[in-house]
């Protein structure tokens, strides 16, 4: 089937090809009546914009690349969805890559996206230091924004949540529920998310006078299996703390699963908190008290920063932007204060 041309659309609409181009590109003044005629003619003829020709004309592809540490993690799945929705509203397409938590793979993904002439890249770095060279090299070639996680020492914008403030809310809530000792279960300290959350946990525990035994800090990965294994080690060692603070919801779901297996009542014997407020967190037994990250706002800010970086690509951008959004504590049944409030209703 032969491709419909702008000339055919202009003939059907009774206007010049220049007017058709202005309407379909959204550039240049046209009356509302003429725009309706052109768009009706294009629809009737089945006209489709040639993306390659448009890219050559505009020096842009209307595509954005995105690299995440692990698409299998429900938090990143939902974050990708939020970014894609924002881009769709702006008429842009998303090219997604999974780094598989490997900085070497991540570097190849970034290079591949840049070679495909995307207009910019949004990345959540998989490693706090090893991701740095590839992130900076890519940022030197085209606009780049880090979101959620970040690597320091790079001249790039970042948007995410204030992890330290989030852990302050978590610890205050646990203290309110009677916790005076706490354990921490997270991933290895190789990414900014765990680093910031662990730092916030330790700082607030010290300020509240809550004890944290060195043997009750477990660092592995973001998975249900790790949460279950770490909780089993904690239980087997004896001297269960009043609370177990988890660096994400997957870990927390593993912890509550292990508690059920050992016959430990949550939150009566030990309180458990998660982080991210993934969909499964409210379906846990019990439902998890967790930190909600404003994913839609993070996505909107990331796309806005990317657009600003694109406009300033040929000028001196000045200092990089860092936007730390305020998270929200979602109180459910895995903590005593949450269970008590539920009982009152």
C-alpha cells in the first residue's frame, strides 16, 4: 500500500502543503477551522507522519531512553510506567533498557541508546561508584537525568525522594509504637538508595536512643528471598529486636513470610516496615507499613529536567539541579500504631 503524502492531504483539505505541515507539526499560526479541516483530511486518508523524515527536519527523534537497574523490581516497573505516561502526553516515545544490576551492562545500554540518537536519557544508576564513568560519558553526549538513585561527581540533574527524611518518619513511627531496638535489612551499600536509607536509619535511631546491635544489620540484595533469609538468621540468633526496618518492600515481604514460618506475630512481637509502597505491600500478611514515593511527580520532574537540559544543550547550563521530593508514610498493620488505629475503626 502506497504511503499517503502531505500533497494529498493538502489537496483533500484545500490548503497549501505548507499549511498542512504547520498543522501537523504544531508550529506556526493557523485558524481553528483550517486545523480541523487538515486533521480531518489526514484522518480520512490515513496519513501518518514519517518519523525518520521528521527527525531529519527537526534534528530530534521525539524519543527518550531509560535505563533501570532491574525491571523485575516492581518499584522500577511502576516508575517506568509513570515516565512513559508523562512522555506520551508530550508526544514522545520511550526506549527502555534493563541494566540487570550490572554496571558493565548498564554502560552498554547507555552507549546503545545514545547511538540511536534519542533526545535524552533518564537513568537510575545500578552502582553508586562504578556507574559513574558511563553516566558522565553519556551526559557529555546528550541530555541526561538521574532519578531515584544517583552517582556523585557527575554534572547531571537528579530527582528522587529524601531517603533520610523518609527513614526519620519510619523511626519516629516505630518509636511511637513502643520500639526501643531495631534491626536493618537492606542491599549491599553499593547504591545511593541503600546508603541514604541506612544512614537515615542509624542517625534517627541514635537521636531517639533506640539500640541497634551491629550483628542485626544485614546487607544483601533487594529481594523477597534475601528478606526471608536475613530474618531467619535474625531469629535463629535469638534476642529479637522490637522492630525490623527494611530498605524496600520486597525485603519486608520476605521478613513477614519468615516470621509466619517461625510463628512470630507481626506486629505484636516484632514490627516490620518496608519502603516503596509497591502494589504487593498492601496485600502482605499483614499489610505493610511502608514509605510511598511519589512516582508520578518523580516522573514529571525527570521529564521536565530533561526538556530543560535539551533546551540548554548549547549554552552554559550552570550548576546541576537536585530535587528531593517529600515521601509519605503509609501506615498499615505491620506496625503497632497502624494495627491499633485499624482496631479503633
